C-alpha cells in the first residue's frame, strides 16, 4: 500500500490539469472583458464629446434661424409700410 499511496492516479492528474486549463481560460476571459470595457469607455468618451459638439452646433443653428425669422418679419413689415405709403400717394 505504501507504493500506491505515494503515486498519483491518472484520474487525479487529469482533474488537476483540467482545473489548471479552466483557470487559465477564466483568467484570459476576465482579462479580455477588462480590456473591452476600457476600449468601450474610451469610445463612449469620444462619442460624448461629439454629441456635445453636435448639440452646440444645433443650438447655434436654432439661434441663427430665429434671427433670420425676425429679419424676415422686419422686412415684411417694411415692405407693407412702403406699400401703404405708395397707396396713400396715389
């Protein structure tokens, strides 16, 4: 029995090797997850910056459109006054 107690059975060695392989796979998997999350965070940061610039651009365009609308209203009023004064001259 002393000889058998000192030797590891092939099944035991197989189980240990399988556990080691699984440990390496799990470590690699979590390492990939961490790398992907860092890449995603960088991408999100870039997208946030682009969205901020886009929002600023849209706001500037809205301001410009409001100014144009006010100018058009002023021009319409001016043309209307000119038309009335021409009619009064007749």
